[in-house]
């Protein structure tokens, strides 16, 4: 199966049908425990925290799609990220993307510090800054690319080479791109992480996290931690993610094509101060992204003047769901300052370009012309309100 494209492997892999029944949908093994014929020779499965056939199918699938050898399914994206950070020990140091998901910021800043694990946030678009931040006790370089929410681009291959030269690991949050568009392990990363809640599952009906590696040491340690912490994904949720994976390529391809049109339309509107989208040639890191990824993705951010403008715009926009999260069949509009990055202090947000006027859009499967028309009417009403307030 490895000779086929990823688009084909999403449907045709080792779990395309059940060998016992021929069923073309992976069975949901809801059992919490498994009968043992002989305690001297236990079976493959004994207790579902340690292993479950439905979870195995998902873990094998994500490992294969990321061209890894070990895969793990967790109760959430943050469960995957937090468990990965538990590979570190007291006294270790982490160099991490400055423009990172708010939950990851919270985990690093408020939790790991309590356990004696230090960190440095850096602009990972600047390789010199990354190199300068590495200390003798640095164990991990943590990348999010494109970053959340300003979509900064990090050169995965260059950072991975720098990490190996300094005996460090490289972890990559690949949530925005998914293996359909970007495969960090092929670029030298040691571990790839996903909030599978987003594009991978894709239907706003499951919370899940995934991890994949081809590093045997990391794989074995992560498996041990997964079993120790017990933050595993339940069998039914594993099945939901597997179902979502089957349509991943067509969903993200369609959403990305729509995102290009919407980003272009927004960039031409006078109320929009800036559009952040890796597909623009003027976007910083566009050339790097085009070499390490196979598309620009379906997430973009755009900046209005201030919170007042955001309030008016979101009051009048009709089609997108106004909510936390992204990567679903329906478009989702988010306000990072009060949603995904609310746990980050205002001063820290503003240093990262997360202003009170910034909105993030995850483009779904609606007709892009309908979305553009909706945004234009909402921006028109926002503009009218602004003129009324200023007496213009």
C-alpha cells in the first residue's frame, strides 16, 4: 500500500476491511477488558487502557499516513501534546514557537515550569534566533507551522537539522496541515502531533489527539506514558476519527481552494487591515511553506481595526459558526483574544500579533461565493456603524 498516494491510502490500508467478517468499517470494540486463555501467555489485549483493537486501527493508520512506525490516539489534542511533554525531565529546557496555540502556551508556562522544566519562546521563522536560544540543557525544539493564529512559517527541515546537531528532539504540531498536506517526519522531525478534533475528524463531533513517530525510543516512551496517564481515546471516538479520515483529502482540498478566494476577497476590502494566509506570495515564509507542504491549507486570519469592529462584524455575519475550534465541514470563525488564546496575557498576545482586532477563519465546505457575500454584507454594516459613531 505504501506505493500509493496518500489520497488512496486514506481508504486502502491494512484496516480497509475486517479480516474476520469482511466488514468495510472497522468494528467498534467497546469492551473494557479481554478474556485471557492462559495467564502465562496473555493475549494481545488485556485492558482497554493499555490497548484496544479499534484504537489500534486508528493508531496504525495515523502512523502510516505520517510515514511513521508508531502511532498513538489520545483523549484530546492537548492530551497528546501534554503527554509528549512528559518525555522531558526536571532540568530540561524547551525552545518553542512564540506564536503557539493558547493551550500549549498554558501547558508550557503554567504547568511544566512547576516541574522544573524551563522554556524559551522564540521567533522560529528566524533560524539564528532558534540557534541562539539553545542551551546546554535544551532537550526539545517545539514547532507549530503554520502557527496559530498568525500562520507564521517555520522551516521544519532546517530546525530539525539544528536540533540533531545539538542532540535535541524536534516535535511538530501538524494540526493545520494534516498528513494530507504536510508530513514533518519526512522533513526530519522526531514526533508529529495533531488535534484530531480538527481537520482529521472534521465534523465537530469528536475530541481527539494523535501522535506519530518513527523514533523507536520516543515511540516506546510515549506508549508507556499513554498507558501510565491513561488519557486514551475511547473506542467509539476512534471509530469517528477513522470515519473522518476517509474524506480528509477531498475536504481539505475543497476548503483550501475556497480559502484562497476568501483570503483574496478580504485583502481587497478597506476595513480589513491585513490578511494572514500562507497561500499569498507576500506572506512571510511562503516559499518555505511551498517546499515543505503540498498546499496552503484552509485556515486564514484577518485583522480589523479593534474590538469594536470585531463585535460589529461578528454580530452581522451569518454563515460561519462563531466558535472555538477549526477544521470542520462548516466554516468556523474564532476570536483568538477571547477564545483560543484567552489564557495568554494581553501583553504576550500583542507581542505575537494577536491583537483585539484579529479574527481566525477556518473555511468549510460552503460555496465560497456565499461566504464572500456574507462577509461583505457584515463588513458593510460594520463600516456603516463606524461612520455613524465617528460622525463621518
